[in-house]
C-alpha cells in the first residue's frame, strides 16, 4: 500500500476559535466571529489560497480547500485562532467513517507506530463514540498488519481523531497550535512607538494579540545613519505578516533636529526624558488624527536610568489625552527575547543587547524632578518642535 | 546497597542567579547580588533553616546546609534565582569526585535507569572534563552492575552533573527551575490596586518579579459584604509568600460612601470611571506618603466596557503624578489564569469568570467623553471624598 501525500488526502481545515471568544456575551461573540472570518478571508486572499467554502458551525470554522497542508500554518498565525487541523470530511455514516479513517491512517501512520483513536460526537447517531473508537482501532490493525502498529491509549506516537458533527464527520491526526488572543480589529487602533530594538516590536505584537491594530510610529534620530530606521522597518514588515488584511504603513518622523535642540539647550541628564516627551506629544497628535485610542511603548522595568519608574512617570506626564501602555512592563529580558524569536523579529534586532548593557555608565541612575523638566522645556519651543516633527511626518507603505 | 535519603547525602544548595543579573554593569550587578543575598537570608530565617554558610563564588551562591531537599523549593520562589540544585560538595581531587559520584548515584539512580554524566570545569586541573565523565561513567556501571544501568547521552532518565570549581567540586542530579526575574527591592515600591478578582494579584506578582516591592491597596465596596475583601486579603497572603523579608501589610480603604455618592449624583454609565478615578487619586496619595513610584492595576484589554481603551485613558487622566502600570495588558485571559495557578491565587479567586462574562449586558460599550466625566465630578465634592477615603484607611498586617 503506497503512502498518499496528506496534502491530497485532506480536504478541510478545522479552525478552532480561542476560548476567550466563546465565553463572550452573544453580541460581542458574533462581532468577534465576524471579524475573525474577515481576517481569515484576508489571509486566504493574500496567499492566493483556493477554497470552496468557509463555514461557521458548532463554534468553529470549516474551510474546504485542497491546499490544507500549506494553509494550516498560515491560519495558525491569525489572532483569535487557538488551533487548526487539516482534516478529511465525510458523512456521519459509520461505514464512511471507517473507510476514511483507514484511508487517513494509510497515509499518516508509520511502521512500528503506537496509536490511539479518539472520537467526539455532537448530534444523534446510531453508535456511541466508544463504538467508533473500538471499530476504527480494530480495522486499522487489520488493514495495516504489515506495519506492526500497536495501540497505546496513554502516550501514543500518533492519534487519529474523529469528530462527528450531526450529519458530518471529520478525521484528522494533527492539531497545530494557533497564536490565540482576540481577532485583530476587535479593539481600537493604537499608536506604537517602534524603533530598531528588540523590545518595541514585541510590545506591538502583544497589543495586536489583544485585538488592537497598530500604527507604528518611528522617530528617525539622524538623517545620516539609517540603520535603526531600517531595522524598525524590517520589524514592521515582520509584524505585518501577523496583520494581513490591515494597512501596512509606518509613520516616520524626523527627530534629529529635536535632539539637537535639546542637546544645545538642556542638561545632558534630561536628554532622554525630553526626547521621549516630544515623542509622546507627537504620538498623541497622530493618535487623534487617526482615531487611535492609546500609545504603546516597549518599556520594561530594569535598572537602565531612562526606564526607571520615576522617569516613566515624567514621560507619561507629557501624554495628556491618551493612556500609555507598556505591555512588557512585567516581563523578563529573556521572556522578551523568546517572544521576539516567536514573532520573527529577533534575528533582525541589534545583537548587542549584552554588550550594550555592559557598557552603560556605572552609576547612571540620576533622580530627575518634574520641575527640572518643565524648566528645561521652557527654554525650548516645544510647540514649534512638535509642529515641525509633524510636518516631517511621512508614511511609508510596506 | 541501601538507598540513603538524598536529604542526608547532600550538603549544599547551588543557587544560580538569573541571566539578567549577570549582564548588568558591575555596579548594578553588585547591588542586585547584595539584594538577592539579603532576600535569600530572609527566607532561611523565615523558615528557620539551619545553615553553615552562604557564599558568593563564580557568579553563584553556595548554601551549606543539611536541609537541602526542603530548602531548594523554597529558594526557587525567590525572585532573581534562575535555578537551584541540592548538591554534594567535595574537593577537586579526581578520587574524591569519583567516590562522591558513586555515593550520589547510589542514592538517586533507580534500577534499569539510563543515565548520563556531565562535567564542567573552572580552574586548572590535572584532568579534563571528558576524563571525569568517562571515569565516573565506568565506575558507576561497575559499582551498580546489579541495577542494570545503561548509558544514554541523548535522552537519559537521570543526569549526574559534576561542576569543578577550582579546588572544589559539586555533584548533583536535579536542577529545579527558579522563578527568575529581578531581586525584590531592586526597583522602587509601587502601589497595587488589589481586589478579589483573578487579575489583580497576578498584576502584583508581575511587578514583584521585576523587582518592585508592592503596597497592596484594597477598596472595600460595602461594609456588609466582606467576601471580596476576604478574597483580596487571602490573595495578599499568598503573594507575601513570594516576598519574604518585606512588609506584609495591606492598605484598606472604605469605598462604599464614595460609590453611594456617585450613584446618587451621576449617570449610571459613568459609575465605573468615576469610582476608578477616585481610587487613582487615593492611590497617588498613598504612593506619595510611602515613597512609592507608580500605580499598578490588573486591567487587560477585552470587550468589557469599563476596560475599553478610551475608558482607561479617562482613568489615567485622574492620576496626575504617577504612571499607571498595567502589566497584564498584553496577556490573554487563559495566560492570566495560568499565571494565577502558578502563583497560587487561582483557587482563591471567584470561580465565576465564565459565568460573569456571559451575563454582562449585551451592549455595554458606551462612549464616554472626558467632558462628561468632568461635569459629573463637578457635581461631586471630589476632594472631600478623597480625603474621607484616606481617613478611612487602615493597615492590616498579615
């Protein structure tokens, strides 16, 4: 008996929705499901995946397509999906289930494998789930006696799952974990400060996962050295692989003249705070124009002076109209690195995290008072700087 | 050959510091290490663990104690520790290493086990790490031939690890994962709004893990129904198991009269925002008095009207002097549940998360404008309410 390609065998992708969606009130759930379907369709269109139908039944989505193997991993990256399985659809007639189970095992069970059969049923049928498991198990052992299969219910090499749903049944062996979260667009847009570091793209992704479409805002520090900008754009490109169907634009603002003015007129220890305060002011104006509802940054707690708590407070003070969200505030550096690897932005980040930390000044934590900041800002023409920054704003479509 | 209790065999706990500590600049690292040592000592004292010495060598801590098995899991809960191993100390003489390895395997290797020997060396010795592995492996097979041990370097049932450190050597079989993060006290204190739900204790723990000691602040909603207060206190008690050596007090404020006044004078849809704004104002005053540097809440993004982004912004607007941190903002409900289980506060939480969600009003998301909030607050005597709340403040020592 030859091995078929599962690609040709399977004809359906079962798409399971995140548990959080199922427990919402009816009205919210419907909204979220509709949003998720539209995001899934955008992915199918983007990758030119041919499909026959996409139906919502029993709290799941069923995608009829012959390209199940290539489609499933792409759908696993859609926020709001908890898992996907390439599957073979058949009727709920026991003889059909047996036939298709034998067929599925034929192309997926390797010689010497231990296996289990699991069955779940929704609807009224002439058989129980147990009947199905027993009969399928028996037939598999008969049909593939030359493969020396063994039954192992506790810790099998491979599991053949059968889901009977009223007049239909689905047979599959793989459950690919999805990214989870809420469907993108379920929450309002947010403006995300994006630079070329490890953290800020992770912060973007964390709020995307909670349903917020992002408007990445990058501040270009010099007009000569484009390395940080290039890294930010590359990170944005990777992030947009998770937001298919949504705009892929990055807002870029020139920050070099702001920095120069700060350097000329203000004490060195205030440079970072003053720079961040201008960024927040610009971010608020972008948020207002674009009807976004918050500002997101990649800050986390660590010893670096510019991220110390009292400095964050001085920064927040400049954002008068929108909340500043720091989704990484409770994460370890190693957790942030792991997320960056999962997202795909780690390779792209500057690899000198360790080096950089080691070369920070030995006693950099200086206490800064709001009064000092306000005095320094009085020496600058903040309104003009913010206006000039906004004028320099360009939108790059990726 | 009889099995000794490893408890009696081992005489040292190897304490490995989180990777984040090692990469800090020298000055910060020293500060963090000192803080960690003092936190470890507090745990030893709290649990009345007898020990001979606690030394820092080669970027690790070595605790000499006969109570290794009971001590190790307690130290694994200390923030800043990445892992611990009960170990047997000996000299770096090869004959000693061989003897003690045979002794360790004697009380830890079960019949039929596959095993591997690993060795790492720091310092100059007459042998290589490979020599040690080879010779130890040979001797174990000889000494315990009746146990039918097998060597398996790839995927062994048990690993005997040998760390040679200059004139000493440590032999161990277990590596217990620690909680990681930064040592508590490495960052400033924060005021944490703590109620009886699942999320707020998790938010507390996330910032604790980043080094911030917490000041839990609980708002009592009614003076009759103490259930929520009891749950908050129980959660605080569990949290304090992670903060041994730090104060175990909870700040409790009566909020019922505030709620009554809001209900009497303001539109219903503003109730939550107005209530939260008073909480933030009180929290700011507590933070100021206690020299804390931020406010922490358990908010995360989801559809619930009172946590919608624009509402968070209206809440933040009331906190004028301190940043509001929401460490759960990027987490899924399931991730928050998993963390609560790990922390030990899950069982204590109201178990109606699902039920509660299902019964939220169907269309609860109402847009609220800052102007409405300000108008409503003008009808209240906010300053007086905040002052009365502060007067009602009592501190409970757990």
